[in-house]
């Protein structure tokens, strides 16, 4: 019998309401949600071995989503992970062009619940 890979997502957002909504959407689907409120907490989880889908908010205090992805690249923490940006904002400025290739998708806030679940399940299947 083959073991089903652990289905995990990490939601990185300084908005606690978004973190709660994501848990309510994904946990009933059997997907574990690691909810963190900052880029630094995201890096800490990755260093502890998190592998899965990372839903990254762009606009966060202290370290934004782009800075967090840059640090993920610098620390070689991208392997085994897929990153999608949660954004109310457009794609990054020109100087961040090289980072864009590491982002699988841009999910615009506000998002439809069933739509985000379907999209993220597709990313999890891609990683499996």
C-alpha cells in the first residue's frame, strides 16, 4: 500500500483573519495548515523542514513577501516547495524580475473560497 504524501500548506499573512479563513477552508479537506504571521516565521518553518505549498502575502510589515522569497532563495529553501502569492497588488517591480520565476501563481484578494481550494489542490498534486 502506498503512503499518501502529507498534504500541507503554509499561509504567510499578517492578517490573522486570513489565517483563520484558510484553516477553515483547507482543514476540512484533509490539508494541514501551518499559519504564520510574518516572513521571519515562514523562514523558521522552512528551516524546520516544512515542504509543501506556501501561500505568501506580498504586503507585510518588516519583511514583505518578495523579501521573504529572496531569503528563501538565498538560504536554498525552495526545494520541495511551491510558492503562490496572495495579493491585493500586482506583480513585482522590475528589480525583482528574477524572483518572479519562482512564483507559480498570483492569487488576488479577495478570492473565492472554492476557487482557492481547487487551485491549491492542483499545486499539492504537482508536488506529490
